[in-house]
């Protein structure tokens, strides 16, 4: 409804960058695109969190992530890095801090 009323940006933050934030932002971006609505979906990493282990650059040891991206792509990356890749591929803008200049 807000997209239809001209609200141009949706900023998302939340507890878990690698699950709830990733899933919610990509699904919202996909639904907006399907409905032909123009709204920028932004994930502000300053408003997000993750377990410490998800920031460690060990994604190449995670069988789920390796299955999705391949071992070579996972090398040197963290689960948070890969969540950011997935969000960006879905058309979500991911920023360190939104800055609130829209």
C-alpha cells in the first residue's frame, strides 16, 4: 500500500543478517518487482546483527553455503558476506549505514 502511495524507500534492519534480514529483504524486493511497484529496498547493516561466527571468513567449510555458491566462491568469505551477495543479486541495496539521505 505504501509503495502505491509513493513511499520510495523501505529500510530493513534486524537481528540476523544471514537469515531473517536476508529472507525478508529478498522476498519483499521480489514481490515489489512482481507487482510492478517501484520502491527501493535497503538493508542497513548498522541496524543488523549476526552471531560472531557468521563474520568469520570460513564459508568454504559450510556445506550448505558451498552447495549454493561453490567452494571457490566461498573461499575467504563469511556467511554475512554471502548473505550480502544474495541480497544484492535480488536487487536489494545493502549499505554499511543508510545515512538517511533519500
